[in-house]
C-alpha cells in the first residue's frame, strides 16, 4: 500500500498533467478484424488549377517510411525497336540495401516477375524515387496506402504488378492523367495487382486536371488464367476549384459511372463487392467504394488524434466550414473549395503542419519538454512526422512548355528541418548527391545526410534551433521562388528557338541550385552544433557564450518538482532510516 505522501504525489502529478492538457484516456480502438487498414505512412494533398494562386495543378506526397530507399533517379527518354519487350519487376518499398551491394535501382532488376509486355515506340523521360513522380510531359503522381478488406489481399506471386511498378509504367507511357489512369487500370486488370500493403491511392495530375485513383487486389485465388480482372479500381476527378487530401484512407464514396468527366472504373468495380459480400444491392443503400473496400471507421476525436489528419487538413483549408474533430472520417467530403486559393508556399506549410494550437498540439503542456520539441510526443499522428524519407510537391503549369512547366519540389528528411529543392520536368540529369545514401552509413556525399545532419542537431534545443532553420529557408527556399521565376523566363524564351537549349538550361539550374542548398545545409548543421553546444548559446562571430534563454523555463522546473514526489522512497522502518 502506498504511503499517504505518495498518494498525494500522484494526485499532484495528475493535477499538473491535467492543467497541461497531457492526461488523456486511451480506449485504444482497433480496426475491424476483417479489414487490413493502411499504416500511418503517407499524406497526399491535391490542389486543382482554379484552387491554386498561380493556376498550377499541385499534389504532394510524404514518404513516411523510415526504412525505405530515399534515393532519386532520372530515367531518360528513349526510342525502342519494333517487337521490343518491357520487363515487369517487383519493386520493394520497405527495403534498403548497404552501399556495398549497389544502388536499389540496379538491384531491382534481380526481382524480375517473368512477365514481359510489349514495349512502346517511345518512352518519356521522368524522375522517380520509390514511385514515379514527374515526367517530361508534365504528368505527375503522388501515392498513399489506404488498405483493403482482408479477403481481397493477394500476396501471392500471381500478380505481376505492384503500385511502384504501375507508376513507372505510367511515367514512361502517358502524357495526361486520364491516359495514366486508363493504362494503369488496364495493365493491372490483365496482369494482376498485388501488394503487401494492399489497397493504394494515387493522386494523378497534368496541367489541366487532378484525379484520385484507387486500386484494390481481388483476393489470393486470382491467377492470369482465371479469366477475371486481376484488380478492381476506381478514379474520381477533383473539381478544378477544389482541394482534397488522402491521409492513408480511401476517399472515393458514391460513384456515378455515367458521368465520364468525373468518374472512371474497372468493369468489376461494383460486381466484385457484390460477389464477395461487401455490398448488397438489395439493401437499398447506394454503392460506396470506400465503405465496401476499405472502411476506416472513427474520427480524430475518437482515435485520440491518431486519425486527425483528415480533420486537420479540411479545417485548415476551409475554416468557414467549421469541421469538427468528432466528425467521422468517412463522412468528410471528397473535396472542398478552399476559403482562399493556395500558393505553393501555403502547400509547403501544410506539409509541415504539426497541429499547432489545437487539442492535438504535440507541444501542449508537458508534451514537448522544455524546448517545446514536437517530435517527442507520439500520441498524435500529425501531417508532418520526423521519420519521413522525403516529401514531394509537384506543379503542373499549363502556360509553359512541358519541360519547363513541370516542377517537383523535393524536401529530403523531416519537413520541419528540411528545404524544398526544385527539379524541372525537362532536366535530363538529377544531382548525384540525391541518388546515393543509406540509413546506416553517414555519407557526406549524400544530400539526405546533409538534411538529417541538421535535423539531428535541431532536436537538442528545438524551439531555439528551429529559428535558425527558418532563417536558412528564407534564403534557400523562399529565394528559390525568385530563382525559378527567372529560370522559367529564360527557358521559355530559349524554347521558342531551341527546345534542346531550354532543356540544357533547366538541367543546369536544377543541378546548381540543389548543390548550393546541400552545401548550405551542411554548413547550417555545423553552425547549429556550435551555437547550442553543451546546451549553451555560443556566438561564434563575437566569441562569447551564454545560456539559451528558453532553457529550463519556470513551468518546466515546477513540473519536474511535482514529478519528483513520485521518486521519494516509501516509508521505511525507523531502524532502517
């Protein structure tokens, strides 16, 4: 039995926690046993051209993996001889290799499925990492895993395609979002779709449109000889003046296949659900794609913030709608018209959001420690997370030639301590530093390690050091908008007389700007290390030191003293004192 003093100590701690907003009840709701829900692994944002401030179509992808290969690769455009074949590979997402074994995109060739498809006469040039992101025709893709009803999972060797392979094929062969959706759907139906993570979502865009494409496996009994489609898929277009989001949850609800301007689907989109008992037409209820194939129940409030991204996004872009955390996630609209048009900077800020000022704020009360570090408390699933491999933001811009109009902005590592670096669609080469690196070997030739180097040192004194990062971003990220605008003008002018010269120009810009940013981030990491060494405040220019003003604030000291009560020893016999 605890002593009265220890009980009082417990009550004191509870009082501190309640006052700080840090004491919550956790009912630990779990998914329905028959549904394989997606991991909390990626957030995609979609912006139609009339919802963006500059008229570009935008999409984002956060590769929230922590163990995936983060290297980038450019695949050049190519012409192919009649009768040539294209091999299909099983591209593993959740794997990385030691540098001594070689680069991932060479090692992938060992995972040949045995299936070849006819090659097309010409394949487009494109940039990719885990997925294909942008080609030289301004086709852009972003990915988010959404999960599926368990009976549909197909981890056998029968399907020849997974989501990574599908995106690469779309990059190679398609110019528009509609072409890409039809191609990926048709290939998956013919050759089978299977993935360890099951149901997947892609944001597919071009300079005019942006779509949500969702694809499901059809169960472990499918084979190429079954005579049935090897996948079920559905796509819905985001209205031009709307924005949408996919936080690892299926977003397509009721579908109208008679409206070809906004919907596309496989022939088995509804019939598969009927055959497998996932939808009963006799129920009188309209067919809902997400409720049939990937029903993810709950809300931001009921999940204690684990599923807060849906609510947080819609609350940020359309606060006039007054969306509530208690709203079930499956009841949120497919898309909304934002209260104001979003700029590229706005979308970048959304990818860095950590629910500041909300009930889910990770630094509320004691959660962030004395330095208000949002990465300490892991009870809430935020849009921005520390274990992200990289984040992309693609822009498709109709008013510029394709090699110039397409941009993919890449932020390696954690969004809050990184810097977005633009790659032009027409660039025929990517920086070598973005193509190498390993989680387990620090490599100063690797761009990823430059950003991780900064991130690591920021964690020590977060609320002070993050201001140094923001100052650096003003130079290199905000400054990039001016540099890109000038490169746009120069390349567009060059394109009129020589497309090749325009391509050389955007390639040179892509390489030089990236090299400058990476060098700046290595220096920033050194500067932060020196500045906050020993949790002090060292001014290298003036050669003087002091104490970080934010270190051990009074509220933190009081909380520590309250917790110390718990560490006092229980009452002991007098003879043992």
